């Protein structure tokens, strides 16, 4: 709970300060009244439920801990009190609520469509959220606090608060979708923020404060007498009070064992369905990432470590609960914050397209990043740049190019700077000048159209390009390549035996690399051994790299001048047969 809420509650608890309690009532009466009104559809009964909730607050003020989020506590308590009221008046209340909601749904005005659909389901949906997500939604949309204030109240960073609210909205959206209400997370957020709080009757706050202070609020039942209620309404509120005091504020004791068992079964079903859905989502994400990496590895044997780690993630997902622990979530958020800080400290590794990165991109780049080594940091920054460049090319520039062609009789621009007016969001000359146009005149749909020029980091970067129908790209790590080339050459000189210690390849390395980084990539090679033909060509690969600034040949045929033995020649021919060279493809050979 915020320091201000805590101070007022402690003043009331310690000194029975009427002003402190009245301030809390004034602050949250609309929130509680709105929950009660949605539950009952009866403004008069909603007033009485609101009074009962604040009487409970007065009674339990001494026992509420400092970590309780007071608006969240009040929302849950209001729903529990209303649930007991509806149990006692189920038949009559059902008819009244149905008539009320039907009248609301028939009201004209498209701006209320989303709210009209979700209002009858909102409180049931809120009940399905965990406490952290529930309190985040209450603070952000019921109270309309900004993300910074939400984070302060929840004891987390502003970014963590945004993520928590986003996940909660997604859970609400799925809840509504399963019940036939299809709406986007943004529409749900806007509808709740605009309509969830209804103004309570002006005199209600004063009535509540008076009731809470009757006989120093020492007896709930005595205080209840101060509020003018019918006999039936007293029974409703009394049942709610007894239920909450007896079973705890987070659960409602139902009136029969059958109802209690049914409620538990439904909750278990909802929880299992949510877990299954999340598990399937996580497994799909991991499978997609593995598929992407597998295709890349087939071309250039890169990112071995990433593939191994993702295989481990899938194994864990298939045998463990999909719901991440709070500790794991905190570690992930800390890694995102750390990556952002590292980028701030290294502005020379930033590219202007990074402004289009999403929170998901930051999360993906941070997920398995190694921030303990310089190699790991530069790999993570390279991955981040690659995501931004791919988004810029594959989504933004491709769409802008199609719009330009449609407006110019399918004739390509003379310069990429001419595309600027055709982007959906503002772009800068600095962004466009990082790419080159490789066609002129009429566009060739099957050929490369735009390519990335230059490298931000000469050892850890990526290549990107696009045609009018797609885009491609892949990262490179020339430090890793140098180690793999040296280790392969060593194996070629030692009967195919891969090195296991950095000292074994010192003389084979074309550059200086720290022992820890060498050992990391040697371990990866041991786990995923290169093909035997590659090991046979080890010395040729090293000779090529020494003559080409540490680069590997893009075309296997490029190794031909460095072949020295019949065995190497046969191995190269087998590789060329398996992966036809670019030159052969272009010449038709």
C-alpha cells in the first residue's frame, strides 16, 4: 500500500482518527461503489455493500500489513461482500441485474460498445487474475495512475509495471474472448479506464464515516445498526461480514458444500486451462526460434550456443509448469534493464533503427544473453541491432517501397531518400543512408532490392537485405569464426581430434582472444562436432581466413586455391555437391 494510505490507516488504527478514516473513505468510495454496482446492478444495495466494506476496513485496520495494496484489497472485499448478497437474493437479484444489463446494452452510442460487452463480465475476469496482476489493473485503470506510480505502489520498476499491466490485459482479453466478447487489449484498457468508476452518491462517504465511528467502530454489528437498512439487507451484509471474518478476505465461504466444491472445481479448470494455453504459447515461441536458428545453422553453422540453450528450454517446457516463477521473471526484467544500460554506455554500438524496438525485442535479446563476458555483451548488442534492422527492412521499408511503386508506375526511386514520405511513421535520413538501392528502373521481384551497408561492430554484426517480397539477414561473430577455424585446423593436423584447451590452438589463431572466450566456443564445438569434411578442410579454411581478414568464404568454391591434398579436394567436391555454389547457380553450371 502507498505510504499515504498506510499513514492514514495507521493514524486511524492507533488514534481512532476520524479525519484519517474519512480521508480513506473519500479517496476510495467511488472505487468500491463501482465494483458493488457492477455486481448487483442495484444502486441502493451497492450503497449498503459499500458501507459494509468500509466497516470491514475499520475492523481490520490493525491487521492489514504494509505490503497490502489498499485499492486492490477493497476491490476484492467488495466482490466478496456482493457475492454473499447475491447468494441470499439470487432469484430476485438475478432478474434485476439481467434487466439492468439489458438496458445498458441497448443504450445507443458506439463509443460505449466495448464497455457494454465487458461490463457484465469484468469482475468475474478480475477474480481470475493473480493478486499482482489484479492490483496492477486496479491502480492503472480503475485509479488512472501512470506507470511510474503503479511501479512505486507495487514495489517494482516502471518497465516492470508496464509488463505486468500488459500481461494482465492479455489475460482479460482471453477471458472475454472465451465468452464471445472479441476486443483488443487497447480497447479493453480504454473501456475500463473510462467507465469502470461510477460516482457514488454524494452523502454516502459521510454516512460510512459515521457508521465506522459509531461506538469507536469496535463492533461491526453495532456499527451496522447506524446504517438504515431493511431486514433483508441487514441479513445480506451480516452474511458477508461473517463469511469474510471467518474465511479470510481473499475467499468467500459459500452456503453449501456442493457450491464450495463446484467453485473449487471451476477455479482449477480455469487455472489448468490458463497454464495449458501459456505452455503451448511458450513451446510455440521456442519452436519458432529453434526453427529459425536451424535454418541459419544449415547455411553457416552459426549460433551453436543459442540452439543448444533453446533445446534445453523446450525440454524444460515439456516437463515443467509453464508459469514463470516470480524469481525468474525478476531475473529476466533485470537483464532487460542491464542491456538497456549497457547500450547507453556504448552509444557507438547503437543504430537509429533501434527506436522501433518493442519490449518483446528487448526481452528476446536479453533472455539468454551472457553479460559476464565481453563476447557475450557484444553478441547481445549485435542481436539487438539485427532485430531493429530486420524490422526496418522487412516491415517498414518494404511497405514504403510498395506505396512508392504504386504511386510512380512501378518505377524505382533514384534514391532511398525519396521513400521518406511513404513511411507510416517518421524516419530520418540517417536511417535511410545506412542502406543502398541495388536495382534501377522496373523492379525485379526475384532479385535483391535493398542491402545494409557498413558494420557497426566489425566483429559482431549482421548482414541484411530485402527484395520486394521478403527480407533476409543473419548475424556473424568473427571471434567465434576465428576460434572455430583454428580448432578445425588443429583437428585436421591431429587425426580429427578436436582441441579441449585454449593453449592447444594458440599458434593456430589469427588474432588474440582471451582464454575464457576460447574455452566457451571449444565446449560448444565438442557438444556439436563439425562434419568430417569440414575438419579435413581445416588448414584450407585457415589459409583463406588469413588472406581475407578472418572471414569465411561465402562460396565453398572460394576454397579451391587453398586446396593442397587430394583428400581435401575430394572433401570440397562433396561439400559443393551438397551446397551448390553461388557462382555455379548464377552461371547455370
